[in-house]
């Protein structure tokens, strides 16, 4: 498996871990032709919308030069940017970028009492963003305060249940 495939698989594991602990189901579309890699589904819900869903575009990088004190700056392909910025989807969409250590040896530690996944996911909604004149990529700034954690996912799903899109 080449390094890009390893990164993709590792980001899938990160997403699966967060989603599982948050208590949601995770599903994968058979084909990703609409910039949706994964879907998150909740059972029930406390708001007006029952069984809320969330669609995700999942990316993974080990490039440390894309971060500063306030944000992660991820170069997203124009097609993905355009697919994610639309605001008329029935299921809201977000971008999740998992930032990991440079080499696979640093991605995971496993002492006897724990399994530690090394890295952090960050999320952003591009819904309603303006069209760009760029022709290949758009650098998307993601606030470092938008960590994709169990609590963040639960909050996003609760807001969707209340009819508020991320």
C-alpha cells in the first residue's frame, strides 16, 4: 500500500473512532462522484428533524506547513470545493481534514493499557461560500478551534436535528 492509501485508511479509522464513540452509524456511498466519502446517521433525534444525517468529504495530510496558530490551510480540489459550497442539499455536508504525523510510525501508539491514534481532525462547512476564479484548487482555512471530536460531532448532529445546518 502506498503512503497516500495509508493516509486514506488512517483517516477512515479516525472518523470511525469518533463516530462510534459519539453513538452514530457510519455509512459509505458506493461511489464518490459528489464529494461525499462518508455519511453519519443518528437514530431518533430531539428536534424537529428525526434521524438527522451528515455527509462528509474526508481528507488526510501530514504537511505541517499548512497550519499556523489559528487555522489549518488545506488546498482542496476545485471540484470538491464547488460540490461542498452548494447550499441546497437535503443532507448537510462538511469537510473534515485529518492532520497526522509525517511518518506512519508516528500515527499510532499502543502500550498495554491504551490505543492512541495520533493526529487531529478539523471540520468546516463550505455551504454558501462564493464561487472562485481559481482553476485547480482553493486553499480552505479551517479554524483550529473546529476540532472534529466526539463532542463536536454530537453538537453538529444535534443542530441538524433542530433544523440548523452546519
